[in-house]
């Protein structure tokens, strides 16, 4: 069996959603694109993990076409596949890192983005933890596109009304560059727009995101800090700022900013999940447990890795029954997970341990 500390770090996962038009969350380099005709990407990024999902339309029906799904990540190029006729897809062979699943918008539906973070395995002097294949599942519900005749990409925040036309045009060109995968071009355009109008929170937010894409978390933090200063009550900039701080490994400040994000949207399972991850990294395991439980309570019941993560926390507390219960819940949600056999073996070992002494 693995040590509790290694388990907790190994099963960390960050899943994030956002609503601010055009913005990404945690993204990766865009350099090469691999596409296959089926629903499974086998090339991956030289790892052993999998991100899979299913796409639904607003009515709840399965996708009746084969949507194009793009996976962006920080360590390699984009992977692009077509979902199958049931709307299902999977990217295999993934190494640890930040990934964003993107289903590009159409004339009818908004672009959908969800970020998944695959943690690295932790190694200590006393124990080297083997790589365990893990599966991360996302359920995608496409949303109808808001109609706004004055803006072809949808409804913008009301604060855009104060932005000079030229700066706004540069921002729009930057978003187009993002859609084409040209982060450096987007950064240049956003920087120019901000030179004309520094108090442009949408541009600052997007600039921070693009800096994350090119592997500059320090610059991302700087831009997102400025965005938050201009919109202190904005959930998405706060969440992005917290995630950027996690990437920068400024965990204590990430805790602060993610808590601030939750004051704006307490019902976000994503924010609770990220906060739990930050708390684990500052060794606040009791609080991390509460955040993971809250993520489940507000709508994350089907996030198998929340239970996987809780299993590690309970294991650390030597509460073996609850650890086993949590891991069993993980397997109920992810029965075909690549690590299912290993987790089942771990559950059996946990069940064989004596119950934790009371008091």
C-alpha cells in the first residue's frame, strides 16, 4: 500500500468551469494538433492517464453529431478528436499537468471549456510511488448562445460599454487569435489594448490566461491581480487568479483568493475543489476535507476523483473504513478507471485493517 501523504498528493485533481466570454482557465501550449476519426486519442502526451467525457445538448439528449473536441495543455501541443455518435470522447496517454477540454461554439451553442489538472506523483526519500493510471471524467452540457445583434460572439459584460472602440477592437482580435491557437499574438494584441486603456478587466483576465498558456505563471498572476483589483467582486477573475497562484505554487495566497471567489459564488463545486487542493498543499487537511465535501454537496456528486481524494485524506487520518467507503464510491462512478484493479486491492487492504480507536 502507498503512504497516506503520497496518496493524497497523487489523487489531487483540479476541475474548473468559467462563464466569462472568451476566457479560458488553465490552458496549455498550442503548437501541434493530432486528430483521429474516432473518439479516442491514443498519442497523448507520453503519460498513462485519461481524460474522458460525454457531450449533451440543452434538452438533455446525447449529441446527434460528432462534435470536435480539443484538449489544450501546458506541456505539449493541442490534441483534437471527434466525439463519437453518442457524444463520448477520451484522450489517453496523458502525463501530469493542466489540461483544458474545449468544445468550440457554433452559431447555436456557446463554447464550452473545462479544466482538469492531473497531479504529479510525489516521491519521498523512503518511498517512490509508482505511476497509477487515472481517469478524469467531464460531463459537458452545451448552452444555447445568447443573441446579441451588436456583438457577434455573444453578450459582453456591461463594463465593456466604457471601453474605447479601438481597445475593444484589439480585444476582439486577441480573442480571434486565441481561437486560432496563437497565444503570443493574443498577448501582443491584449498588451496593446491595455496600453490604450489600462483599466480593461476583460483584457487583463484574458492576458493572465494566455500567460498561463505560454508557461509564464508569474506574469499571469500579475495580470490577474490587476483584473481582480478592477473587479473585486468578479467570480471568474478571482477563480482564475487563485488557479494562477496554484500554478505559481503560492499556495497560501491561492487559499485566500479562492476563498474570496467562493464569497461570490459559494455554489461552485469547482472553486471548492481548487480550494481543497490549495489547502492540501498548505497541510490543512481538515479544511481540505470540508471543501471536498462541500464540492459534493453543491453539485459535484458525480466527480469520482473527489471521492478518490477524500479516500487519501481519510487514509491519512487512519480512518480506514471511511477511506475504503470513499474509494468504493470512486469505483462506482468510475468503474472502468485504468487503476480500478489497484484501487479495489487497496480497498480490500483497508477493510482488513482494524477500526480506528474511538476518542
